[in-house]
C-alpha cells in the first residue's frame, strides 16, 4: 500500500513557482524542483503527474493570487477610476524595483511558451481574462456612475489596460528609471480622463 502524500500544497506550489519564475519552465529541471520543494521526485509525480502539470498548478496559484490582489486594490478606493489610477501608480513604483525585474510569471510564461504549448497558453489566457474582468467591472461601474466618459467603452478600455500592464511588466525587466515608468503610466491614465 502506497503512503499518502503529506505536504502543504500551497507551500509546495509557492516554492515550485519561485523556481519556475526564476529560470523559466524549460530551464527548470526536476532536480531543481526537488531541491526547491524539498519533496522527492516520486511525491512530485504522485501529486502532480508531470513537470507540466506542476507548472500549470503554479500558474493557477499565481494567477488566482494576482487576480485577488488586483480586485482588492481596485476596490480599496473611493471610486472605481481612483482604484485604477492608484493601481497603476503603484505599478509604476514596483516596475522600477530591482525585484520587479523578474516581471510577471504569466507574462514571462507567454513570452517563453505561448508559441509552442497550447495548454499553457490557454491557461495563462484564462487568468488574463479574470484579471481583465476585474478592470472591466470597475470601468463599467465608473461608466454607469458617469465617472467614465460615456464615449469610452469599458470593455475596450479594460483590454487596453491589461495590455498596458503586460507592457509595464516587460519594461520592468529592463530596470527602467522611475521617471520612465511614471511617464508611461501617466500616458496610460490619460485615457481615463
């Protein structure tokens, strides 16, 4: 009789996620995942079936946490547009933080794997859609209250904002000067005026 798998799933996902985030999917070996998670290979395969399934689970772990964080940030302000502005100003600040040069795991994954792994691309796109829907909901609320101009379509603006986030995450990898990141965010936020 096989022993039951005993570990805290979220902790393992967090450790595996950091390994993948640091090196990318292709460059992260099972040996590195064993070292990062402190699980033996058999336990990893028993719990996740394959390296790819472990990676997909880490994408879910990261994507769900990101969507929750963004949703809370957007709701933490007095108005929907103020929540979006605050989020992007904070993003400008984190873009210039040396730790941000890791970029976003979802964006990194799209850049590394989207062209060759449909399953991964679909999973990342599903997380992007959830994040985009957070912005779309905030923009719709702003539109309904008259805070967002009637000539601006919340769906189109949400798509623009999510694309802008991707661009800022890539920019973070270049180690930009604070003034550069702030200038980009300033241009993005003009759309909301």
